[in-house]
C-alpha cells in the first residue's frame, strides 16, 4: 500500500512510511537509521516529502482496517 502511494512520486515505501511518521500529529519524533549510505538519501527525502491529505487518509484507513 505504501509502495502504491510512493510510486507516482518516484519514492520508496520507506520514504512514505517515514514521511507519514514525521507528519503525523500524534508523533513527536522518529528514530530512523540506515545500513548503507544510499539509505541516508531516502531519509533526507522523507523529511522533505509531503503526503497529500488524500494520501494521509488512505494510510489512516488502511491502519484502521488492519488494527
């Protein structure tokens, strides 16, 4: 599902997941790491990537259905 959201933006599911976490109002911070330097670029991209309201709702709906 995160892959489907990221695909049109040319970003990975990981970028979408971190972006959602960083922009979720109930989350005060995110601890993320990387195993190789290329992943650091994704983390930087996640901090700059903005999900649309529709995409945020899609993720919330998925989480509610799978809780």
